[in-house]
């Protein structure tokens, strides 16, 4: 991960041209205003692993082709109207109040630059590395969110949290970040803790890491998570992650990242996807409830590696596609609308006649979010954080 | 046992107590390495053709699903067989490490497999990544690096992971007809990770020329490595000032042989070895001596290990490195006297829940390093709040779940697990712990158990 700047530097052709320019920026560039801190705004990034079907989450029910392409999944039953064209999947009904309050929006027909092979691993690698196709997939070892932190000097490790048990390449890199999963359940008696502290006392590395681990575990195991914490089966994990993150975000933490898995709905999508969407809804509602007034200064982006086929397949599901949807939420958002240019579902408008045609780059939305929240210089975003990205015009989705 | 022997058990093996017949001291360690591969003989893996065939059936089933001539259910059946075989590779890693007296070989097998990291891009690739470690790395880890490099970089798992199988000479017949071109991935990593090392004296053009030279290499399911002359870029290529020309595989082999013999490669590999086994900041003079042995012996690795093990620091305190999670878990099993047979036969869910899944929380998801540069070396990368927290949690809970806590005496356990490396402070703390569970956990969670 440390090697990434050198690796970018070594690369030839087009990539080297922009990366070589990016290289010094990573060490010298700071905020437009030169601020050494991120201010009060919060950014939460959720990676939806497995490729969320954007066309089912936010359905183009106003397009007559939709029902024809999706005779089973696109019946429109129970869909909650959002605007003239789109409706929200009923599994996310709990988010409607946010839509009305302008705290929820979607981007439709968006994707990373990844095309054609439709592999989850490669797709997620590209999504989290934030690179274009000019960079071989396994080559970049740090994530775009970490590179954003690298551009801001003087941040403490507490600034950013990778939350959850899974590796999160999005936040991997040279900038120090914290990672923790509430799944590390340390049930230590007072005596055991005392003995561990003695055993760790003379080894600074173990003393610091062990102390932090025991503090976090005690906080989570004790009153911090509250007696009101329900653990209703399926979503208990998600809720636990959300509560933990909210707790950090109310404090020093400005950036948090999660991943939610299980979006690969090749079969029986009608059963599988609602559960996923409810999990996402629970995550957002828990964050909102637990963050209190901090939510007003928060922007959440939920993004996935690619969309799914426009037509449903033979096993009541959908296969790997291209253009998809991104969810945005938070009090900092100008929501209640669908962003992005809708390409339509006509066969000639599809990507390779099978997938929703991407009309925007996921990275562009993330870049404008960071510019809006933290005042990051456009050059830093286009060259260091997302090498080679053209951010285009400000889509103006922040309040 | 002397303190030097105890340190060696951690530094060059999987900890204490040593299996019967384990070598002691540099000369015996090297002798064992020069002998037969005991770990592999104890727990043999399926032959390559068997694994290629298994992979091929899954590839075909995946294609059939796409064509609509097979159901996803059939595909999943094939994937299950692949995954069972992959799990067997994992179990063998544990069992060999526990059983073999030749612990240094097992540690070297991990080290070199990590040097040639491959990750399964598609689930069915996982049997191929296992085969790379088994057939390209293990046979050569006491032989010549040149042979390991040739075997690893031309192995199907590598060709797939680093996209070589889709790199086409833009001037080749195939490339012209299909409008396809180069993928530099393997060429770059062959130079940057596998041989010279990042920062060595090479330019982007060397990478590009090597990529052109490597065109023609392909992978065919069921068959393995295939050379497709019609995909090979015509003409000679120049890599690091040397011109390579000729038909078929010959120039590919020549360039890899030359890269293996490069002085920068000697330094890079020596630095990696010393960093992995001794310290995150190895002595530059030692690196030079190891590199000189490598070059003087036609890239043979035993002489390199010999120089490393002859260094005054090789068997001495302090132990500055952190054991990786996989070593921590295997080392714990050994200290708890879990037998290799138990690991081989425990139910799949138990194996996954108790031994494999916890490594993810510790920062080392089994088989899934983030990039081709493999796992990190620095102690501070592993001993983080979450990483250490997960080790403590595992240490406190798992001995009991493995049935090893009942009747155990933590005061004896601390000596068995650490020998002369158990500090007085730890022995006192263990004696003061409230329960057997906490006492065993304290030992496994201690810095002395987690450093090497």
C-alpha cells in the first residue's frame, strides 16, 4: 500500500501522465483553504458487495418497457411512487419520511469505469481503488477514501473508521485509520483485564493496541450500546455496526466505511432482495436515530460494484450487469430527487443490448461529495484521489 | 532447551513444544531442508492433472449456465467439489505445520507462496492457487530460485490472476484480427514483486517489453499452460538492455532466468527473507552477504538461508516480529496439543468457525490478501486494536471450545508454550488468573507468545 505512489509513478502512457502529476499533490496538497482538519461534516460510505440490482431498488415503473423486461420482478406491486418515473421498492418503505424530508436521494444509471467482465472481485477492486481502466486491477493497493485522508495533513487515526469484520480496501492505505468490528466480543473479567494490562505493560505495541481493544470492547459490551438494543435476528449485525459507527461519528470520527454483503441475487430475487434492502434501511435509520444532530451534517453514499441485467433471468433473478444505482442519504443532502441522466430501457439504449447504460461515473458523485463536505481541491480529487477522473459540472446535491 | 532453541522454534517454526526429531541449530535446520519434504509426504495433495480436471468441470458448468444449457444448481454442485478440495489445502497447511519436525520448511513454504501470491478471481480458481503453492513453490524452496520463478510465473494460477492469459501481442495475427492488445500485469509484477523489486533500476519500457515478450502464454482449462504462437508479439524485445528473440517458450524462459540472476533480485529476495524471519529493519550488511551467496550459487536458496542463520542475530533476542494470525493459530494449536489428525478430521463447520473465520477478524482473511504483494510484514500492521482484540478473544474462548481447557493447568501450560521465553511477570499473572480459561488465554494473548 505504501508503494502506490511509486507504482503510479512508474506506470507508462496516459496513466503515468496524470499519476506523475498526482504524485507530488499527495504529499503537498491540502484543502483549498489549507485547513488541517475536516471540519464538522461526516461522510459515510457503504459498499454493497455482490452487485445491488438498482432497477429493483428504484424501479422505473413509468417506463412501459420495464414491466415487459421484468414480468415477475417488475409487476409494480406495492411500489412507492417517488416521482413520475421511479418508485421505491416497498422493502424500503421506512425510508419514505427521509425522502419527504429531502434526506434521501438516488443516482440512477451510474457505474464505475469497469466494463464487460462483470467479475465481483474485479468490480469491487475497481470500486474501492477508485481507479479507471488504465490501471490493472490488482495493482493499486490503497483505496480512494484513504487517499482522500492522505491529502489532509494532521489527522488522527480516530478520524476514520473501517467498521465490520470484512477487509475494506476502500480505506486501506498509508493514512492511518482505525478499524474495528463489534464482532470482536471480549468478555473479560476485571481481573483478567488487569492481568492482561500487566502482561502488556513492557511492550508498547501490545500495551497501546490491547488497551484500545479492551476499551472499545468494554464500551460495546457495557452500557454504551444500551439496554434498549434489540437483537432481532437477521439485522442484529447491521444494527450493531450502525450503532458503533454512530457512536464514533458523534465524537472525533469524520469518516466511516462499512460493507454489506449478499446482493448477488441470481435467483429468487423477490425473496432475497427485500431482505437486503431492509438491512440497508435498518442501517440508515439506526445511524440517523443514533447520530442525533450530527446527522444534519452527514452524507451517506451506498455504492455497489455494478448493476444487474435489465431483463430477469430464468431463475427469477438477475445476472451481472453494468449500470446500477447509488443511494445517498443524510441531513447534508439536497434529496427527494433522482439524480443522473436516465438512458431508458429501449434495446438500442442498453449497454451491449443487455445492461442499463451508465450515464455517470460513481466516482464523480463521491468526488463532489468530498469537495462539498470538505472543500477539497478539485485537482486533488481528479488526480490523487481518483486518478484520471473528470468531475464535470457540480451536480449540486448538497444543501 | 536453551533460549536459542526456544527462540528458533518461534522464529523458524510454529513454536513450542517442538515435534519429536525436530532439528536444533542452524546446521540441523539446513540439513533437514536439504532432505525430503516430510510435511508433504505426511499429508499429500492431489496431483496437478486431477486439480486441473476439477477446475475444468467447474469452468464448463459456468459456461453452460451462461449458455442456458445447465442450471445454476449443477454449477453449484461443481463449485462445492472445488471448495471441498480447497478446504483440504487449508487443512493440510495446518496439519503439516503441526506434524512435521521440519517447521522451517513449512514456514518457508508459506513465505514463498506469499512471495508468489495469487488470489482466486473466480471461485473455481482456488484449487489452482493451492496447486501453485504445492507444485511450483514447495519443490524449489530448498533449490534454485530460478526454478521456482519459472514454475510460479508460468503456473495457471498466476497466468489467470495477473491477466497473462488475456494479454495479446498487438502485432500478432490474433491481436490484429481481434483488435486486442497487451496486459502488462504479470510483466510488471514479475519485475516489481517477484524479482528486481520496486525501486530497482528499471523503466516502464522494460515492463512493456517484457509484456510483449510474455505474449503467447495462455491457460487452457484442463490442460494448463499453453503457448499460442499466433498471440505472440512478433520480433525481438529488449529487457534491461538484453535482447530476446526466438520462437515459442525459449525467450520467455531466458528472460525469467536472467531476471532471477539479476543482482537486484538477489538483494530484493535477501531483504524479504531477513525482514520476514529476523526484523522489519534488517542489517544492510547481512543483506549484501546473503545476496552474494545467492549470486555465487546460481540462485540456490540454501546458501542464502545459511548466511541468514549464521548471523549473530539469528538465534538471539529480542524477538521483534509479530507472528501472523495463521502462525498465531497454528502455534496455539501446537501449544494446546491439538493433533494434526484432529485438524484433518474435525467437521467442516468447526474447522471454519474455530480456525479459519477468526483469522479474518485478526486481519488475515484466508486466501485473500488485498494485492499480489501478499501479507504485510510490520508488527504494527498486525497488532492493532482490532487485530489484537480478536487474538485475545480467540485466546480466551477457543481452548475451551477445542476441549483443551478442562483439566489443564495454566501454570504448566505457560512453560510448555513458552519454555525459557516465559517471563516471570507472565508466570505470576497466569498463577493469579481466576480460571483455567483465563489462564490459558493470558498465555496465548501475551506478547511473548505473539512475537518471534
